[in-house]
C-alpha cells in the first residue's frame, strides 16, 4: 500500500523530494497465538490546499505527474491528458521532474492499480487498501505505528504547518512524559537511588496554543476576520516568551517551538479552520471507567526521524544539523537516562516467573517475592541492579545477560528431554521391528494357505461362470425373438390405427367440402336473382324516364322560351343520369361475371378434391379389406 498512499499523499518540498503531506497510522493485528491476522491503515492531516496552490520549486502530489508520464497511447487516448506544463495546478511551479526518479517507470510499476484508483477519493482509496490487506475484527492484540511528517518551517507557513507543528509539540510532550517524567517518577515511587536529570519542557508552548480559554486555537475559533484574530493574538500574548509579533506584517505571528521559531501567515487560517474534533468529547471518552469506551492503554515507543543533510543526497551527514535535531527532540537526554538509569524493569512476580529456572531452590523455599529476587540475583552474581517496592530494576544489558543464561539452562533441559525422547523412540522402533518380523512370518504362512484357497476358489468360480454364460446366451436368444415379435405386432397395430385415422379424417374432409359446395350453389343462385332484379329495376327506371321525357317535350311546346330552356336542362340531367345508370349497370355486370368465373373455378377445384377424396376412401377400404 505504500506506493499508492505515497503517490496520493507525498510531494516534493524545499527540504525533501518525497515529503509526506499526510499522517498515517498502521495497525498490525495479532491473534491469540501471536501471529499476524490482519492490518489496517488510517490517514490524518492531509494537506488539501496543495492540490490547488503550490510554490516554486515545490511540486503537487506525485499522482498527477505519474498520470502525465504515462505512455502516450494511455495518456492521450484513454485519459486525454497532455504535458504537466499545460495544467494550472501543476505549472505554478517550474519543477516537473525529480532527480533520479523516472515517473514513467513509477507509473508502469503501479499500472494495475491506476485502473482501480483513477476515479476514487482518498478515503475511498484507503478503504480499498484496508479491504485488500484484510482486517481481523477478532484480533486480541495490536501494534500501532503512527507515521506523520515532522516539524516544518518554510518560507511561507500557513494553517497546515501550524497544525503539524502543534501535533509534533504534543508528540514531544508525550515523549517527555513517558521518557523523562514517568520514568523518573517511577524511580522515586520505588525509592531507587537516582539523581534527577533536567530536560526542556514544552508545556508553555502547548498552553499558548491549546489553552482554554485564551489559547491560539480558542481565539481562532472565536474570530471572524483575519486582521481581528492577529490583533487579538498580539494583545493576548504580548508578554509571552514563546510568541513574537513580526515588525513588517499585520497578518503574521511567530511561535518559538521546541525545534525553533516559525513565522506563520494567518491570511487563510480562518478559511482552513473548519474541520475539527471537539476535544471535550474525546477527553470524556478517555476518562470513562468503561474499558470498552476508554480504549486499551498500550505501551508506547518513540521513533525520531533525523534528516542527515539539506542537499538531499545520500551518505552525507551534517554533524551540527544532526546534533541540533537530536537535542531539540530530547534524544540526548533520553540516551543519558537510558545509560545512567534502569531501562529494564519487571515486577517481582514476573521476574521470578521468568528467571526462576536459574535458581530452582529459591522458588522451592517459602520466601517473600522481594527476598527471593535478591537471593536469585545474588546467586547469579549480577551487580548494579536495584530492588524497589514492587519491581526489579536492571541496568542496560543485564536483561540480555539473564536471557542468555535462561536460554542456556532451558537448552540443557531441552537436550536432556531430547535424549530421553530419542531413547524412548529407539526402544519403540526396536519393539516395532521385532513385532514386524513376527507379523511378516505369520503373513508368509498365511499367504501360502491363501494361495491354495484362491486356486480352489478360481476353479469353482470357472464352473459357475460357464454355467452362467450358457444361461446368458440362451436368455439373450429368447429376448431377441421376443423383442422382434413385439416390434412386428406393434408396427401392424400402428399401421391399422393410422389407416383408420386417415379414413375418418378424409370422411370429415369430404363432408366439409360437400357443405362448402352446397353453400356455394345457394350463393350463386342468390347472385343470379340479385342480378335479374337489378336488370329489371334499371329497365323500369329507363322506361319511366323516357315517358317523362316525352311528357316534358309536349309541355315544352306550350310554354315560352324560358320554360323550354328549363326543360332542356332537365332533359340533359335525365340523360346524364341515364348514362350514369347504364355505366354502373355495365360495371356491375362485369364484376358479376368475374365473380362468377372465380366461383366456377373454385367449384371445379372442389369437385376435383371430392373425387380425389372418394378415390382415396375406396383405396383405403380396399387395403383394409385385403388385411
């Protein structure tokens, strides 16, 4: 998952070509037997503003440059991408490539993942990585590794640098609490002879930032304008040694952190201060008496990352810079405590339970735990240890010496156990060989008897097989004859049934044809009557029209010119109607003739079908009678 997370969360800065711009918490999960059963990844503090705003010579997140460095056929045809210089989010800086890094090779190395991750958000990406790793919800113990980017001080420092530096201050206080305060308080509680070691405490810086009310964060949450927040900070912390007001800026302020002074530009602080977790809610959960709500209290280890040089090249160490980082992180004081103090401590019960094998007679005696621990250490000859009220404190290297002696004692005991086990195994093998020889002899004698029995059994089986074979041949012959007879009978019965069915089908067809023929004859007779009626009607109408025409002509002689004109018009109209009726009658006669011809053809076809059906019926009856 590291290449994918770094591609989406790492970028080039002034001091690091592959700087993490997010925090990562890796959780390793273990089962009851101590084996890894799953893992999970969580991310924090992603620098979201870098996506749309970068300064020269820094770069945006690696994933954008890897996409632009893809092969041409993938970049242009599939992603429709061009050169990084053509994108506003990338060309704000003139740095497009990293020394010693080939973006094309990096793209090809993670090519299978780009298909899956090209269009998902960062949280979706982390969820998919967790699903691919496989989480174990039933894990009993975990080891968590928190990896965040360290203290930052750039030319321009905004809200992101303020947050990460505040986080590093909290981690430094956590380191001081567990390495210096709690360790030395444990020595005092156990009444161990110890000279107190001074260390730089950053409590005042944390109070400056997170104090409620009156801290920087509290004032930031209350403010509405950038100029107002800066003026309020100047007034509130004007007497603080850790807070400084720049002379030439009204929207900047400086804080003296454990690693140095950093000047912050507060122009965008209010816009970026939107997503937060209420601290009171978190403190309430931690203070709960319910272990499920409060969560477990695991042991902690601190790992400090030291930057060897500022030129970003390997095998170069700047001693002054390295020593300054170690001193600011409190590593030198931690080493001094480790060398002068007692880095290893165990309760009396744990110590006796682990190292009691070095002096078994001490465990057999009825001694107090503290007295038993002292007697055991004196018998071993260990010097420089201290016994507190409830714990044994050992110098550096003494635990390793005790573990070596314990391993030697356990090794000798293991060798004795192995010797006894080997003796037992050898005796067991001898008894097994002797029993095997007896079994082999018995098997040989039994084999000879079995061979004789097998020969007799084979002879009896051969006789039985011959008898069964002869019976099988006779049965097969009988079955073949029986099957043939049944097949012939089935075929004959089927043929008779089909003939009967065909005869009944043809009789039904003949009946249907006769019914159709009678219907056609009746329809033809009706059409003839209809035609005769139409002809009679047309003749009678023509006669009436001629009679009326004569009447009109006679009346026209007696009337004037106007009446003659009207009469002529009526005559023309009647003439036109007569011609129209004649034309209609002619068309009707032609249609009737065509219909009659069609009916004659259909009738002829039906007669042929009837004749064929009768012939087929006669043939079927003849075949049936012959059978």
